[in-house]
C-alpha cells in the first residue's frame, strides 16, 4: 500500500474491509470477484474538459455515463477522456485502478471530483485503493471523513435516462 494512503488510514483510524483478487481492468472483470462484498460497486472515469479542467467522475458500476449531459451537470465544458499518462502524473494511478482514493495523490488539488448522488446515499461503496488487485468497502461515514481529510468537496450530480457507457 502506498505511504500516502496508509497515512490517510492512520489519521482516520480506519481499517477498510477488503478483498484481494487478480488484476482487473473493467467492471465486468471485477464483478467476478465481488461475490458477497457489500456496498455499491463503482466505476470511474478520468476526464478533461475543453479548457483543461481535470475531473474524476465516480458512478455506480451499472450506470451508463452520458458524456453529452455530464458537462452541464458538473459545471464543465465538453469532456473527453484524459490520457493514462496524465492520470499517472496527477493521480499516481494506473488505468484499471482509478477511484475516489486516487485523490490522495492529488496534492496540488488539480482534479475536480464528481460523484453520482446515489453513491452518497448508499450505506457503503466499493473502490480500488490505487491498486486493481484489491477492492475496499468504504462505509458512508468513512467516505465523508476521507473526503474531508483530503480537502475535497465533491460535485454531486444525478442522471435521468443515460445514453452511453464509460
């Protein structure tokens, strides 16, 4: 585990429930290893808008992401996927391991975090701890404490009638 993530857990006195699994790159691959793992499973996208604003978007794993509607919902311009190299540089995260915990590496606070509203209402969510060979269960109260500790104020949005997949 990365030192910055371990330090976050220590500061919050939080020990997440987790499951180890082979490396996964997609939600479909990860589903094979989630049997009995409580929480709403998530998927994530690292995006960049037309003006260079960086956004980490987290939605439920079964959500279809409407890339045309999303900019208006989160206050950005037209969005496209940011490069894996930019994700590595800014979030210290490899493709397939992206998630809200990646924000621990954003020490310059360059990334806007946008989360679908239902995830904040869930009892717990699941996400990778910057490593796609493990998945953590994060209860709602712990998630709020993590975001507060990182100084992240999420942009909360909701879709109705989504059209495209991540």
